[in-house]
């Protein structure tokens, strides 16, 4: 996520966070069946949906970072599974 500048208004920040959420959802969906069997997959979906929606704008960036990390871990672990 790009650093916040003073010229960004609320709507621009909101749209940027929403766009990042959509990108992470697409990345999560592309992981395949091995990843879907993992409990971490469900947790990542929860972070990107319910938790994200309930959070304030300031908290949403941190939630997206956590979801991104979890998706990266899922991606790496599914490569190691038979």
C-alpha cells in the first residue's frame, strides 16, 4: 500500500484499501484445492471479509497486512504438500 499523503481524502484511502482487499481475495482464490483444505484459508477469508468490514479505516491496513502474510504462508506451504 502506498504511504498516505496529506492530499489523499477519506474516499481515496477507502478505495485504495478496498482495491488491495480485492487483490488479496483474488490471490487467495488462486491458491487451489490444497490451500482450501487448510484452516488458514478460512481464517484469511474471515480477515478479508468480516474482520475487514467491521474495522475502522485506520485498522483496515493492518488487517490487509495480516491477511497478505497469511496468504503468503499458505502459498509456500501448499508448494511443499504432496
